[in-house]
C-alpha cells in the first residue's frame, strides 16, 4: 500500500516537472514567434501540452523531442523573415523621417523668421536621431 502511494506521488511529481519543462520550451517557442511577428494561439498550445501530459498517452521524451523540432522550425522561419522585417523597419523609419520633414517644412512656412533658430535647434537633434536609425 505504501509503495503504491509512493509510486502515485512520484508519478505526480514527474508530471509536474514535465509540465514545467514543457512550458519553458513553449515560452521559448512563443518568444521566437513573437520576435518574428508570427501569430500563434498560446492558450491552445498550452492546453494541448497539459492534456498530453495528463493523459499519459505520450512519452515525455517524445514530447520534448517534438517541442525541440518545433523550436528549430520556428527559428528557421524567423531567420527567413528577418530580411523582410529589416526592410520593413527601414521603410517605417523612412516614413517617420518623411513625416517629420513635412512637419518641419510646415513650421518653416508658417512661422516668422525669429522663430527659425529655436526650431532649427530642436529639429536638428530630431533629424540626427532619425538618420541614426536608418544606418
């Protein structure tokens, strides 16, 4: 009787540790997807992990191997998207710069000349930071 209780306790401990390890791997997977701007359903994935572990229908090593494969695939996908995301980021910076230049020109046209010096000092620092982003 004591042995059965101890086996049950150890099984529960094993399941608890498996959930902890699997959720750490799931966190890593979600982080990779988030950085690559890939939308996933983390609640469904976590629910799937819980049901697999609780049901005992999958060996822990199989689950971890499968999760490692998912992580590797996600890293490959993120790497393939990196170039595109870099171009989008540069384009967004260019749009921000263009918007800033339009605002700058609007201020120059609508303000008296005594105002130009103050505007120039502020705008020059903003322009320098935007140019730095484009490099």
